[in-house]
């Protein structure tokens, strides 16, 4: 089974690319969705976050806005949160891979924003980085509800630069030149990695 990593900085079009893989019938692991489940009502991360960040849990679920306010601009608090969440997310990912292998999937995609930053690329056979020009990235992100320039800059500060991600990638997919080109490039990559599966 080929494991493709999919990553890219905020606003680069990674989620759109993940949706295209799903349209191709490829199973995609969504780390953001895993985090939502872990922080949701009865989620496995809730007790530890409640202990570490008093006041952010309401009705058995983490209030993400309140938690964000606690860790925004506080490197130590963010590191504490990541120490709680990242191992749990990794466990969900491992379960996804095991289930896919049991189903004899030929290829799966791991959609992980911080793939390189958390060494998640180590389990991948190849990594795709989705990229777009900086002006387009900023326009996309600032169009999101509740997003500000300060928040955008803070997210970028936590992420490896787009340039470094592209340097480490096996494949770079453009998302600023139209959906048709992005989809064509993704299909080409799938064809290539499946044809080279014995060599990966």
C-alpha cells in the first residue's frame, strides 16, 4: 500500500486537493477532523486539556475559541497543548493506516497540515506539497470568518515556510492556476506512484 502525505501551509489549497483525492475514490485521513473529534464531547483529549487549561471545557467538550485565546502568543502553552494532542492524533492516524491495509487499499492519503513539523513524513512513501503565490494565500486566509492578519502571521510562524516544504516535497502541486490543473497533476501523481509501487 502506498502512503501519500499531503501538506501545505495555511490557505494553499490542501483541503481542496484532499477533496479531489476523495473524488478519485482514494481514502483520505484528515488530521484536522481527528482533532475535532478528540476535542469534541467525550473526546479522548478532553480530560487532559481540562486539567492543563482550566475553564476551556464546557459540557464535556473543549471550547476551541477559549482554548485558542489561552495559547495564542504563548509558546509554552502551545507546546503543552501539542504534547497532549499530537500523540493522540498520531494514534488515530495509525488506526486509519491499519484499517486501510486490512482492506488491501492500493493507496491512501494522509492530509496533515504540520506533516513535516511533526515528522509525519517518516511514515509516507512520498509527500505532496500544495502551493500557491503568497498574495493568493493571504487573500484566501483573510477571507475566512474571524481571521485577522495577526492570527494569520501567528499560524505562519508555527509552520515551516512554503519554500522549505517545497524543497522537501517529492511532488509540488500548484493550486493558484485553476482546479483543472490541480486535479490533473494529482491524477498524474497517483498514476506514477502506483506504477512505481514496487520501487517505493
